[in-house]
C-alpha cells in the first residue's frame, strides 16, 4: 500500500479499498510494536507522557484515527451497520505499510473492543492485548450494561441502539461541547460522566491533550463518532471465546463512562484474562499507570522488557 506524509508528523496509509488512514508513530523507533486504539470519540494526537513511557520500555508506539476521525476516510454506511472486526483489516494494512509483523495492542474505552478483536482474529501476530476501561459487548449475558454509567453516556448509547438516524440526531447536538472544548473547559464538557476521581485528573497536560484529541476527532463532523458508537452497540463480528493470546483487563470502580462491571465481565469471559480491578481508579486515572500497564503487556507477551533484549 502507498503511504504519504501528512506533513504534521502523521502518515497517511492507503487501504486496499482506496481509503486513507491517519497513522501516528512514536516511542522507540526501533522497539517492539505497540498498537494503541483510542477511545470514543478520539483521533491520533501525540501525548508526550505516553510517548515517553513507550520509549522507556522499548516499544514503538503506533496509533491511528479510525474511519471518519481526523483525516481518516469514512467507510460507506451499510444497512446492517459497522462491525468492530472491520477495524482489524485496517490494523493489518497499517502494520504491513510500516513493515511490522508481531505486535502488542492496548485499547482504551471504546478502543477496548478493537484490541480484543486483534487478539481474536490475529493470533499469529498479536502477542498480547490489554483493555483499559474497555467496554463490554452490548449483548453481554448477565451484565446490566448501563448500571453505574453516567446519564450522558446512557443517552448516547441508547440512541445508538435505536439506529443510525436517532444516533445522528443526538450527536449533532451533544458532541458540539466536546469537539469545541479547550483545556480549561473540557472537564465541564464531560458533564455527569466524569466522577470526582476523574475530574481531579482532568487538568494540565492531560486536559490539553484530551481537548486536542476531541477537536481532531471532530475534523469531519460527527461521522466517525456515529460509526464508532453503532459498532460498539452492534454485533462485534468476532467471538470472545476465540481469544487465545494473553489478555489483561484493567478497570476502576470510580468510572462512570465505562462502569466497573464491564471490566469484571470481560475478565470473567475472555479466556485466560488477567484481571486488574481497582476500587479507587477511574476512567481517566488509569492512564497515569501507563508504565505499569505497558510493562505488564510486555510480561504477558513473554518479551524481555525494555529494549526486548
């Protein structure tokens, strides 16, 4: 596949069907690949603490904007809706364009299902996967999916479950505060989904990065967020029971975006998953533990550690 520089530190990678994917690389340029799947809605924006953590641990950090976010071309809408599994084909395109074979993967929030999809569908290449406050399947047996979730996210996902038209109508209004937020007002833009634990962490460089990634996610309007939300509440297109690579599940009780029970459910239903469940962590605060999370992924994959030997 052809790839071209976008002139701002990103790379535009062309897919077999002619779309472009906005890709961002950092960390240790010669390190073992780590593919990061961002949350919903986010796009590929450099975050210095994450770059530095990856570099310290000998990891080449690769992230990308999913279709419709940033400069990534949207997929044409389909009658039966998007599938999380479709993003795995884009992952393969990116890895091949960068001449990368095996990799680790980590998904935060709405990126969690994508990391699990890589674990299920790319077992020969994905050495280990982690979910960080990752969402569980919408039809997860025995899980009250909305229990403990903030009112804004409940409204969002309920609209998504009603279908594209209802979801587009809601997001046309509800995402404006996020897509236009600055570092100073991004915490307020979250509303009731930001717990006191997370609000205390939404400051400084992290708040600035969060605001920037939301603005980047909205570069094409709501199209990326619509596809993202529909994919999360629809069938994911793969079976969690097919996961055979090591998986770690990280989740905090003080999380009103993706409730604690999602992480507990995943830890119980992903074969062999290791659970890291905390009473005092939230959705945002887990990012501060990125060194620990990435070091754990390296351990799970059986790699040597910083520099991988």
